[in-house]
C-alpha cells in the first residue's frame, strides 16, 4: 500500500481539473441540446438551475452520465475513495416522527434503545482495530443534552484517539442547543473541544420548507440546516451534505437543493462530500412517495456531479442503493463509496439489504471490479492510501457458446 497527503480544500483533487476537463470535452461530439452546458463546463463556468433541470430531462441518460464521468475523471482520474468506518447509532429514541423514518421509537416502545456511554465504548471497542472512523447519528433523545455528548465524545476520544468521530446531524445539533439553552455556535464549539471531528450530512432531505412540513414536520427548517453547517464550517469543522429524493419533490426542487448547498460551500469550502440517496419505502409512512428508479438514482448522481462544482466528492451510498447500483454510479460521476460500515440500522430498518461488515480488501475489490483504483481515505479527505487487491486464486472461466 502506498499513500499521499492533500489539503482539506483540494481533498485529493487534481488542481488542474478544469484544463483537464476542457481538453477531454473537446474530443467528443455532444448532442446540440447539451452544447451550452458543455461549453460552460469547458471554461469552469457554473451551471445554472435551468441547466440542472435540462440535465434531468435530457433524453439520453448515458450522455449525461458520460459528461459527469468526465468531470469526475478530470478531478480524480481513476481514483475512487472509500473509508474504513463503523456506524454506531447511539439511540433510536426520538421526540420527532418524520414520515419517512423507519428507525425512530418513542421511549415507551419495547424495542426502543439508548446506549449508555459504556455500551457505546464497548461497541467501538469491537471494531477499534479495524476502522479509523465512527459514524454516529441517532434520534433526538428527550433527556440528552450537549453535556451528555461532550462526555460521550471525550470518553471515546480518550480511549481511541486515532479514530475520527463524525457524528450528529444538523437536527441533532439543533436539539442539543435547545436542550442546553445555548446557541449553535456554542454547541458546536463545545463538541469540537470534546473531540468531534466532522458532521455527517444527514437530515437535509429536500431544502424546501413546504415539502419538509409534509415529510418531516418539526425538523429543522432549510435555513436552519444551512446555518448549522455554516456555523460548523466557520469553526473549522468540515461536514457532508445529503439529499433524500423520491418522496414528493419535483426535479426543480432537487436542483434548487443542489444550488443552495453549492452556495454555502462557496463560503468556507468545507462541505466535503454530497450524498444523494433515494427514499426507501419499506416499513415507513409515506405512501404518496413517488420513489426513484435505478436510472433516476444514476441520473441524480450524475447531475449532482455536474451542478456541485464547489463540493469535491460525490458519494455512492451503498448502504442505501446497494453494491450493484453503487458500482454503476462510479461510472456516472461518483468518486466515493461508503464504506466498510460494519453495522448500520437506519437504512436497513427502512428496507436496505446491502452487505455490512466489509473489510478494506472487500471494499477495494468492489471498487476495482467497477474499473477504478481503490483508495482508502481518512474522514477529512487529507490522507490517502492506495489499496492493492490480490488477483483471485481461481480466476472465473466463462464458457463461450459459439
Ligand atoms: S429522521 Fe431523525 S429526527 Fe426524524 S424521526 Fe427519524 S430519528 Fe427522529
């Protein structure tokens, strides 16, 4: 294995990517309907919201995917990044009841759980030698405040100083601030001082308050989601951002969502990764959801890559879309795939059946089979290690019928 370092701003990206892209785009013939978009991409000009809608409705999905793939290739070549992480969901007890959520429980339900700090540390201990990141999100517990999480995070850091802690979505930050009667900045800076390394992007859903009122009434507003991430970035805490699609939103809503995120990314450059994932219908309470086909998942990933010029990484979230579509997504503009994961509840309770508990070689094989170079990254995309995959001992032999 060999490694290299990058800065948080470059995040492993070739700094000459616009020049690389311009050269690559000029070698192909594009549908006339895409000419103005291709010409903007060639000069590093930001695509407009109308361009985004056009990409969503362009009849040739493969051509949109090719464009996205060229942007991905110009930035990162054949590299595809993954992390070695474990998901620990600290509690499913939640004071809210978002319509799409299959995970939350009220405190009185028989299968409600809350990990004590000791139980959380025991969970971490099981995977400590295997991972370099713990990803923790959970319900809005009615009794836990910022002090509780300061103790949890500092205890975890004390025991496992080399494991990065990526924890607490924007709505959890809002809840902790309310519980402790302090503002977002104080909440975030106390958690940072306790050892929080970065924020996950969960909870963005669709940044349109009319839709949020229907699908996740009571959750943070669009502006609050953006403000909490803005405050985190201003304190030097990097974060990811997400989009839940296939509920009741329109294509225009998806593109506006992307536009809001890229504008915030312009301010501090600390959105590391965008994670688009479709609504999973099982066991949840949103019968009016439109759902998303596999083609639509690929197209949404491709359009994200083309629209989000100020967010370096686009993730194929295999926990949600499964390994097969995630591999395909790597050819539609995604450069990052999450992750070894080890254990996960939120997506699996909603119907996901993706494999858990991969090691780094299984992840590397997944990436290599899709045609790319597997690169293990750290949480903040500043340390990279190329992972070599051994050739199979018994190569597959497929008979050809003449
Ligand atoms: S999505 Fe989060 S905030 Fe909403 S009900 Fe589920 S756990 Fe609670």
